[in-house]
């Protein structure tokens, strides 16, 4: 049975992804920052390895992944979904805004990779995925720091792939190409039509497809669009 580690596992995308991988027969390792959410994950997935971890802290990240390898198995796939979003005008952003965006998006991925890869490489083949955004390629008004952090995510993942694909580690970047249909986005944009947004289920199934490819069918960039 293959094993997957999912960061941000209690979030709008992560929770759907956990269900999709569980239904496909994968053993789960679930990581989240929020203690109450972790309790819910343990109740929903009693056979999973579940850890509360602040992935902006490398020691916490290593403790979580070491625990998974010791109690269950080293992950065959790691889905680094944990991250965040904020808006501010580029010239009005503060040092705290900068640190917050880079911590949520880039540092969590950086620490996840450093903590997970030594375990993943015990397998002959493994898979690591992170999540970027269209703004990483094109920029967007009032999201300069978010765009910059997601651009860093994409560049880091491409670099990891260049370093590691010859050693059996496939690395992919997921791009949700539009607003993702989450409860928070529905609340923030009540007058919008969510049927034009990207469905978390589609993102989760795309990740499952990518995780089950071989080196001869690897998909390095995964862009998922809504219908319109």
C-alpha cells in the first residue's frame, strides 16, 4: 500500500485530497497546524498518522516526518499543500507582510522538503508536489507578495526536480488556474458564480493522477482550469 503525506490536510484542498487518496487505497500521513483540526483528522482517519506541526519551524517539520517514518512508513508521495493568501498594495506592504507570505508559502515547502526527502529516498521512486499560482507567472494587482512567494515555490520545485529526478524523485508543481471553490472564497465573494471556479475535487484527483505516474510519464507542471 503506498503512503502519502499531506500538509495542510485539514484545509479546503487538503481535506478533499485526503479523502481522494484514502478512497484510492493509500495509507495517509496528515499534517496540520491547527490543534482542533488535527483532532478532527484523527477522528476521521483513525488508521492514519496524524501530526500537529508548525512547518515554518524545521525542527517541528523533522519531528513530524520522523514520526511518520517510525510509526508507519516513509512516504512514497508528499503533497505540500499548506500555504496561505493575503492582499495588500505592493508599496504599502510591510516587513511583517513579507515574512508572513514567505513563511506560509515558501518556508513551509522548504522545511517539508528538507524533512521529508531523506525518508522518501528510501524508496526507489517517490513523488513531491507543491502548489503555486497563476500570479507567480503573471503577477496580479494587490497580491505582489503572494505572487512573489508562489513564484519562489515554483522555482524551488523546478530546482528540486532538476537535482533529484535522476535519483528517482519526481517533482511537480500544481497551478490552480483561477479561484478555488472553498467556503472562505464563497463567503468573501458572495455575488460570484462558484461554478466558474476550480473545484477542490478536481485538484485532488489531478494530484492522485500525478502521484501514480512513473518516470516515463511524469507531469512536471499541472495546470487545472475551471470550465469557463
